C-alpha cells in the first residue's frame, strides 16, 4: 500500500482532514494575517515549551524541603544540560507572560473583545490570571531565599481577606507554617492543577476563536452593531478570506522562530534563575526579590506606608480584576479603531507606564522588612533594668536573633511587625509561645530555630513589656473555669 493509500485509510477512520479544515484550515479575514496578530500564537508556543521543559525538570526535582534546593543544585551543576533546561523553563515563563500581556493589549486596542467575542476575552483574562499563578508557584519551586520570603509575603496578602483569608492560607500551606506540606501543595498546583486549568481554558479560548472568528483589522468609522455584525463578518470572510493554514500562518511561524531563538539565547547567555541560597527565616542578610512580573506589586508594598497596604490588597487589586472582566459588558459595541477610542489608548499608556515604573523601582527599592533595622539599636535600658536573669537572657536573644529586624522597641527598629513595647498587654503567655513557634501573618515560624529554653527565656522577657501599673494579659478562661 502506498503512503497516499495509508493516509487515506487513516483519514477515513479519524477524519483528520475534516478536523484540519474545522481548525487550522478555517478561513479568516485577509486583514487578520498581520504582524499585529502573532502574539497569541507566540504565547501558545511558550506554553507548549513550558510543558515540555516542565516534564523534564519534574523527572529530577524532589518536592521536599530538605531536597528541593539540592535537586536544583544537581540540575545546575551535575545533570547534563540540566542548567539549560532550567534556563529555558525560566525564560519561557517570562516570555509567555510578556507576550500574553502584549496580546491582551492588542486585543483591547483593536476592540476584539466586543460583540460577539465577549467570552473569548473572558477566557483570556482567566488564562492571564492562571499564568500569573503558575509563575508564582514556579518561583516557590526554587525554595530558596527568594521563594521562602516571597511565599511568606504572598500568604500574608491572602490572609488579609476577610472571613476566608486565614482558612485559605491554612489550606495552601497545609498548616500554620511554611514547610513540607506547603511545598508539596505548591508543587501539585504548579505541575498538575494550574497546567490542567490552562489547557482546559485554552481549549475554550480557541473554541471561541474558531466559532466567532478572528477579529478583522479595525477600520476607523466602522463600529460594531450586534444586529448586523454577524452578516457583515460572514460576507467579509467569503469575499476576501484566506485559510489560516497555510495562507495566513506565515507570519506566526516566523515570529515563533524568533521567540524560540530569543528564549534559547537568553538561556545560553543569562542562564537559569537561582537558587539563591537555602531557605532560612533566621538569615536576615539577604535581599530577596520576586521575578519581574511581580516587581510592580513588590515595589508598591515596599515603598508605600504599611497602613496603605491592606487597602491596596483588599480593594484596589480586586477592583482592577473586576474591571478587566467587565470590559466587554461596559463597551461591547461601537468603534473598534484605536484612533476613535482615545480614552482606551491613554488608559493603556498610563497603566503600562505606571507598571513599568514600579517594576523599575522594584529592582532596587528597599525590601521590607528593613534588614539592618536591628544593628546598632540597643534595647532601651528601662526595659532591662530590674529584670531577672531569665528575662535578661530573653532580652539578649531578642537582639541576637535579630528580631529587631521586624519589630521595634520604644519606636526604634523594624516596622514590618508590631511594636513590642506593650506586647504583654495584647498577648497572653500562651499566645506569645504559639506566635514564636508557629509564626503567622508576615512572621515566619521559629520552632526549628529556637531551643525550648530559648523560647522560655524570650517569652519571659516579652511578658515584662507592659506599661507600669497596667497588668499583663491573662487567659480569662483559666481565671474563670
């Protein structure tokens, strides 16, 4: 049997030809075969590259706190081409997010979210947020200093959500601290859950593109009228439409080749990211920073006063997400061409300028907590005068363990954690012990880094920190059984 005969035999049973005609072979407006329309296919290429390299890395990576860092070191220095695969995976994620951002801007400026493509836009928004989630969980997989502190900040943001925040943090971490349970769950999210979600939504997104067609190049003065648009689009495709493959795919192929070359060059000359030192919550001489797509948020939280953080996290960010999803329902008809929508153009320029500026500031802005806040700041004499030997030992531990990095005494020291000057009026002894051992909020857990005797001494000193004449907090349940 000839190759043609074999092909016909397979086609009769699998209908490959019909599938091709309904997908890659479908007709699109000739104006859509433009360089402006290559960013979506470039993003899809990056995602495929992430799947392939991710599978290769998963064969070596060990998602456990005591081996994750070592497995990345093994990939970097011992496994043949392990560093190269890691670098491709890292730079592929950067390119994927960058191209997805450009693609969404192009879709917005060309009015491609308008009728009848509202669902296609919504699926794209879900893909963007899921890709951000994949990027964040991927950073956690490095489980180095950047990953540890980044995860701590991330869950502290999530923990501020009213009612459900603490439960969501506990569900993500598998407990009150960042440890083996947390890494295992983030590995599951990064390798199984989020990629599965991305694949499912990509299918829906492409289904929307196939059923509603690719948006034609916008023409000034020609708006979208739901009563006539479907017939006009059908007539346009019948009049001068071309098949996506092979007639309209040439620019996509060339752009894909350029993207692959750029990723490979970045991987070769810049290498993979990290790992940047083993995760150690007690090692304060570090300057962790997130990957570039979270630098804007990092910069906001680092530069703005702490009391504004909660408002931004609980109100500003959700409002932006709601607006993103609501765009097709706010302006789903009318003009598409950017020249007739100056507000949209100005909005994109302003938002991207702000994000780019914040990202640039994030590359050198001081991260919080301020890592040198404790140095040269002695414990106030009034707080150690007349204390017992055990309490003095606790005061010395407060300095030696560099707790002043995050906490101040009498207004001097770090500002990320609460001032400890009157901590005994807010927390009971048991609550202090629990906080030191288990952490919570922005505070890491110190159960593995303090001996029981050290915890006893530290809490003994903290119990003395209350105003003169005002008693320390007590457990009311114990007082009234």
